[in-house]
C-alpha cells in the first residue's frame, strides 16, 4: 500500500474500487445472482406447480422421466471479450422433459417471460437444444417417458406418454430441488 493511498483516506477522498466483477460467479462473469435466483425459484415451482390431466382426479406435475437420453448442451469458453458459446457437446445423461403447458404454468407462477427463463437455463447448460434453421436453436422437443413427481422423485403409476416439452438434465434439476428450503414439519427428504 502506498502512502498516497493513506493520504487519500485521511483527506476524505474515495479510494477507487474495482466493481466490474461484483455480483458474478467465480468463473463465469456473465452469470449473475439473478440467474441463480431464477433457477432456485424454478426448482421451487417445479415441486409446487401441478396441473389437471385428463382422466385423473387430482392435479399432478406434467414432468416426464425420459431415462438416459442423449442431450445437446452448450459449451462455454472465455476469450478477451468475455464468455461466449463455443459449440455444443452431446452427452448421455438421465433427462426430464417438462411439458410445454407445465413450463408455461411455471413461468406464470414465477411471473417472468418464458424466453428469458429458457435463455437462463441454456446459459447454465441445463437445457438441451437442437439445431434449427441457420443459427436458431430449437428448445422444444417431442418427448416420450413416464410421468414423474419432482417432489418425491418417483415415477407416477401411468403408462408411457409422448408430449412436447423442454428437455433438462435431471441430475442438475435434482441438485437444485434438494437445495429448496424445507418448511418446518415437512417430511420431504
């Protein structure tokens, strides 16, 4: 520390502080706390939001367990300008499909735009995407799987169904659901 710094402190001058890195993650400067807040709220909503299904008396979550599926996840790299998408990687992982009506119900519950939410999941490499026309990405896919309850982490007793929805990495979603704070007296794991 130089003596000039001490003189500035004594004379009431403000020290210059670097603030361009605040409110970001340790490694990715393009991801802020708002993104993590949105994902945490999504995990909470995934457990809370349920929908009516034809032929079923109670409301249930419209989430499909797809088992091990090939996901196309974005890969991120850093250069002198900051973080940018460096392509895609295909990985085989357990996947969940959140049906389009369920995703829209969750976004209404959270009070955010669907596009902004999808981009947040994409930036965090949680959402699988396909190639559209040109550089456009396709996030909605036709999914086949068993209905799944994210709150109990168990398959529901229905036959396999095919629906349109968003494919997400199950392991990452389970990690976020496990972080959802429990209410006192709750019996959840």
